[in-house]
C-alpha cells in the first residue's frame, strides 16, 4: 500500500520575508488579523503562495481576537456532547454513550426533509469513493443570522421554492440538553465570517490584478451578504479496524482518508478551526443550565502524528496541514473555481485517522468546525452557462446524498 508521507507542517512566514521574495513554496502562510487584512496590506507574493498555481490553496490567519481561544474550545467540546446524546434525539443510532433519556426531549435534532444538511447527520452522506460517511457525525447550522439575528435559514425565492437543504430553519438543541450551545456557536461563527470577509477582500485585490474582467470586490460582497453560509460542527468517531464503512455497490477503496475521503468543498471560502482531540473513555460530565461547560480531557496533540488534515497541492503533492490552535485557516472551494474560470482552484483534501485506535485504553475523538461561505441561491456562478449557485449546489447535494 503506497501511502504518501506528510511533506510539511504549518510554517510562520514574516511579511518582510514574503516582500523580499524568499522561496516559501508550499508553506502554509500566516497573516495577521485584523490590521494586515483589513488594510489590504497582504502582499501579492503572500496571496500567490497561498492561492496561486503552485500553492496549497490555504491561508492561515493569526492574532485573532482574544475571545477566539475560549470560544473554539467551548464549541468544539459541544461536538462530543452532541454525538453522545440519546440516538432517538439525534435521529440516528450512531452514538455509544447516552446521557439523556428520550422522554426528556421528544423532538429529533435531525432533518430528513433537508437531506440531513440542517441539524445532526451521521451515515447519510456519500463521498466520491461511494462510501457512506459513518466515520464522523456532523451538526449543520445555517449562518443567515450573520445578516440578521431573526434569520435562521436562507429565504425561499421563486426559483428555489423547495430547497430545504438551505431554506429549512435551524434546529437548535434546547438549553435543557446543551445549555449555552446556540449562543456560543453563533458567536464563533460570526467571528469566523468576519475574518472570512477580510480574507475575501485580500483575495479580491489579488484577483483584480490577475484575472481579466474580474469584478472588483466580488468575493467580499459574496461573503459579506451571503444568506447561505453553512457551519458544520464535526465529531470524528474513534476508528474501529474491525468495522469497515458501508459502501455503495462498486465503490472505490480509499486508503488515505480513513476519517474523511478526498473531496472538494463546494462553496467559495471555507474557514477552519484547528481540531481538538478528546479522550472519551470516561463519561462526559453532566451539563446543567447553571453550570458552565466543564473542561474536557483534551490531548495536547493527535494520538498519531500522521492523523489529521491533508491537502493535495496544485502540483499534486500531498501535504499535512497543522493549523495552530489560536489561528484560523481558509481554503478555496468549487464555486470560487467556477466563478473565476479556474484561476482560484478548489482544494482537494482529506482527513486521515489514527493508525491505532486504542492507546492505553483511550477512545480518542477529533472535533472541529468548518464554515462554508457561499453565494446566495440566485447568484450566477457560471456566466457562460447562466448557472446559479442554487443550481450548482443542487447538483452537489445530489452527488453526495
């Protein structure tokens, strides 16, 4: 079996070095928030290294607001609580530990009508190998609240009167189940989208200089005004070597993405937090509305150094990306590739699970958060064909559900 080795880890590169043109090919670049981004001072060299033809297609932003660190730890810890709720509440049978009996909350946290793209999802999605996505659970949240606190989904329009994947209202666990969840998730998502707006502004400056007929400020406008931006809170279960994921007939084997097979995000920019690894060997502490979320048994790093996020660069190299815990990473998706006629390329990536699943009796899980910034449903993304993002997204959803 031929497994590619990780080539590099995240590296901090000074803006001075970038301006002097030092060779930093395939480094994961770090820029400061908010000064460098908001003033448009990210040099073209940095953006070329992050998003150009020979790049990884990822930009790491450091010096985030001070509240980010605690928000990240809190929200990612909630992912373990979600995954360990009663299966009847989740609308699945995927969890191994039950904290709440079904008579405490009778409504499901999943939405079959929205093809499980609102609320909880487990084992419903298929990736390009044809495998059902049973190795992780996801909690999907519409981020239309970024435009107005009252909005919990993209409004249906005449062209998309029945697109519940984006227009179904958010499903928030009640305070009796996960106290503080909605407030913490909303605050963290808002911070990440705020940062994505600044990254988009920098990308616009780069695109205006490199792409013919690029509309000035286009990506910033899309990110800032989007009603379709989606958050995905992820919980990767401990891999079990005795159980292979269920596959569709004729599905391919994927010997790399044991936690998540190689795929592309279908939005414009994806914001990523670094993951936390939690030892769930012992039951999680009980939550109450009066008790803050307790600190969980997190590990300082992955239990296996080869486990984690990998990117296939523009040159075909496979590189392991380590996002610092106090930073955010942004990578490009399919919609931006279509909009820019391939000048910004979508980033193929996968998540490799640990080679050993039982280290000292520990059940180690991986939790992270991704924010997919996307055009509004009626926004044209392919001018030549007249394809809107809603039509483009429908095709993606059909391929994966």
